[in-house]
C-alpha cells in the first residue's frame, strides 16, 4: 500500500517499492506521464494513477508540468519531482576542504558552507558541521524542516593513513557524534563510493548496468557498479581504485592524484577551476603517467568483471578531465588486451560537486530509492524486488 506523509512528519519512513520505482524513473528520465510509467513498470494505468495520487498528496511529485500530446487522445500531463518534497544535508570531508550542502528532492544544491583547512581534524569537522547545520536549519521554514530527512557524510576511510597529522581520526566515530548532537539520522560512506552513487543518481549521462568509476581529487578513489547497484563490499570499501596496485610497488593514488600535480608545481592549486594555470611540460607528464596507471587499473578490473564503461571524474577543470579521459583511453588501446573487450572511457558529469551530492544522496537513497541504496532498476526488471546491503544507517552500529 502506498504510504502518505502526515502533516508535520518527515519523509523518513520506508516507502512502498512501487512508489520508489516511480520516483526513480522520473529522477532518471525527467518528467513522465502516467501512461509511460505504467508501460515501464508493467502495471495498469489505474494502479499507477493510485500510486502517483498518493505521491502527489505526500508532496513528492508535482503534477503541474507542461502538457505533452500523445499520438492519439488527450494531452499527457507529465509528473515531475517536487523539489520541496524532501531535503537532505550532505557533508564532504576532503583533504583541503570540508563542505556542507543542503540538497532538495530534485538534486539541486540549495545552500553550501565551506571550511578550508591544512588538514581535516575531527574536532574541527564536527564543530563545522554542527554550526553550519544549525545556520541552515535556522533559515528554513517549519514546513521545510519537517521534510529534512537527515545527513549523509562522504569521507575517505583510513584517514589516519594519510599523514601523521591525521592520527586523531583513529577511533573516532564522526557519524555517531553528529547524530547525537544534531538529533537526526546520519549516514556515512566512503567518499569515492558517494561520488559514484551521485553520478548514478544525479548525473546527466545514460549509464550501463555495469561500470567502473574513478574520482581524481587530492588523492584518488572510485566505485564499482554491478547489475545496476553500487557495490560497497563487506568492509564497505569496494571500488577503492586509488589503492589499486600498479607497477613499481605503487598505488594509483601515488601517481594519478592532484597532490602529485601540486608537488610537481611546487604549490597548491586554487579551488577555483578557472584559476588553474599548468605549464605544458608538467601537464603532459602528469597526464601521461596518470593515464598509464589508470589504464592499468581499469584493464585489471575489466578482466575480472567485464566492465563496458570506465567513468573518470574529479575535482579538476573540465578541460583537464577531458584530456585525462582521452589519454587513458589511448593508453588502454596500447596495452596488451588479448581476450578482453576494451571498455569505453567517458568523463563524469558532476565534477567537484560529486562527493557532496553523494553525501546528501545517502539519506535520499535510504528513504526513496528502490532497495534503499544506490540502484538503477531497468525496464523489464522493474518489478523485481531489489536486494543488497543497506547503506550504513544510524542503527548499524
């Protein structure tokens, strides 16, 4: 049975599977009329009408979209996601920058708070998140606060391995600390997994059911999507592509990272992509070496899991990301790959916002996605119950 949202409550509760599927289809395809939803889901027009009526009443769908005329009959009224239907907080913990964003149900960033740092310290991150969340909440109406579903955190795992200055992170549980103080549900996942999940949920390009994902920032990370679902693994660290071993006793992150580019330049790069100015010799060397290790890691993953697509995104200018994609594709083609079908290499679509959006997507996924996690059901399998481990939620530990 479809569930409704009583006045003054949050959209936190588990919604019916068909409701989640309808929300997902509209999220990925844009506004859709009821007839198209019924066809995609294999349900009757009456069943879809009943479900969407409940979703409109709950404030999650907007029936005021522009009418589209079908081939025969009356104009079709597409249903769209209602931006005010739910709100989510997302906290990104980065090497040089922490960000807290407020994201609406349509995936748009409404507000952002930023904390630059030399190294992220757990006390400073906790205090920043508490203060920034308080500022954001104070500016919301009572109705908006009622629709806040919680906070997600995108953070690298094993932070204490970064540098000696990061040792204070050992043994800290930022998720639990924030959940207690903020009195709201809080989720936490690896930042690379979050970026990959954001590409699935908010990205603008069509994606296959299986792909490999790299995210190149100060260090490197990634994600793995199989059968339309982001796979987190037993230790919730699957797709840690920055840790993938490459020749020379190194890992991908030792070569294909912004930190390596900054070391070659002798200074930090600005956070404003438009202000990047890279000497051609340093740029070419970094692209060549990065492409070599990315193609090595990609080919190993493709040999194991037959990925048709490799997505490369990162905290860098669009032109540099495009050049890295081109160089990696060319490097892959030069590698010995007998018995393996080379994948397409494509740029991601979210850039610097991927990790923060992925953090906010954690409560969104838990409350509104099929299976309660990052997943992408396809027509023909749309009615099947999705399976898989839920995202790390407040009750998991």
